[in-house]
C-alpha cells in the first residue's frame, strides 16, 4: 500500500471521528422546524425536552440563568408542550439574552437525533464539535 493511500485513510478516519453521529438529523430538524439553515453564529446549543427528566430540566434552566455570559451566541431549543411552571423560567432565559425557540409539537421525534434528555452541544464554525447529555453534567465545565 502506498504512503499516499495510508495518509488518505488516516485523514478520513480522523475527520469522521470529529463529527457528531446525529448532526445531520439535528440539522434537518432545526431547518424544517424553525427554518434555521445555518448555525454559524452559534457557539452553544441546548436542546431541552421540557417533558423529560424534571430534575434535569430544572437544573439545566437554573444553570443557564446563572451562567449567561455572552448568551447571544447561545440557542435553547425547547421540545414539547411548555407548562405554566416552566414558562416563567423560559421568559427569564429570553430576558437574559438567550435565543429561545420552541417546538410544542415535539417534531424532534420524527428525526434521528437521539435526544431524550437535555443535551448541550458546542459548535465551531456551524458544526457540532462536542455533545453532552446534561443528565449528569458537571456545570463547572460550562
């Protein structure tokens, strides 16, 4: 095998490891549901299934409100029907500068996203570079 083929193989392998497995499904969901075609201006994206793990949702919202530096580069995507209990907290996210979009029809289940609990995505140049389930997240890393 030539050195050129081996280099090509390793470059392809490295690049494929850097992409999030469900990125395409998440992009399709965001484009179809919210008509957002690019995530270039976003550094952090939180997908918050509002009717999932109640302690996870409350903790996520609490930490977002506490650590809202440069919230303009962050988007919170809420999936599911928002209760009165959560609407107050969500209004505070918006007041603190977060871009918040809501999918009350829970269209996310139509796409291959693997989202059932709150997730945090770090983005660079519009691409997902890391994804973390917020069920057991260490918020000191935020």
